[in-house]
């Protein structure tokens, strides 16, 4: 029987989960920075960091997993969410890395309230990704992380935890 899961915001990933991630990329910020930010979707807090929108920043046609991290001066960096891509929507095509990440940036997807709350409190949100071979590999990688780590914003296997002061 496995021991208790580690809280992800307090734990570094261990091999093999720690390998082959992109660098962290600034995605959303709480205040406008002229020339560097763009408005998020309607009724959304904060702004999109423009470089996340640039071609090639995030692979557009690959499956994978990604993590979100919150950052605010005077607070520790906290990894709060993980999810896999290449899942088929009810009506649409497969959602690849770029589509999913940019969806969170513009509308928050199913984490709208949490993202808006973090931005309202002055947190920036960074994202990083890890490429997978296909949908099955992406889901396997996500499930392995959720079995080992407790992510504050993941409901499945975790329950929601409020951790941002």
C-alpha cells in the first residue's frame, strides 16, 4: 500500500516524473504591463502575458501534460494543478497542448474561479508542459502524478484545497 501523497506545492517532482519538462513560462499576470500583456476573456481578472501567445512557445499539435504554478512576491512558488491533453471534447477535436493552455489563459476553462481569485490576490501564473506520445501516454503521466502528489486545484484524487494567502 502506498504512503500518503505529497502536497505538490511543497514537493519537487522525482524521477521519472521530473524529467523532460519545458521551462516555466509566464502565462497570466494580475496587472497590465504595456506592450507585454493582453486582456483575458470577458469577465476575467488579470491579463495574458503576450509571449505565451507567440508561435512556437507551446507546441500546437502535440499531446502532453502541463502544470500551473502561482507566484507572488513574499510567497513561495506553488505548483497547484496538473492536467493531460489530447482528450476529445464533447463536440470538438482533440485538445492539444497549445489549445488547452491558451484556453486557461483566456477563459480559465473549468478553473475560472480559482484563476480569477489568484490573479485578484496579486499572483502571477506560470505554466510548463511535458510532451507525451499520444492520448494514452498523456493520461498515464497525469494519473501517475495524481497518485503520487496532491495538487491543490485538482479535484480528482485530491479534493480542492485553498492554499493561497
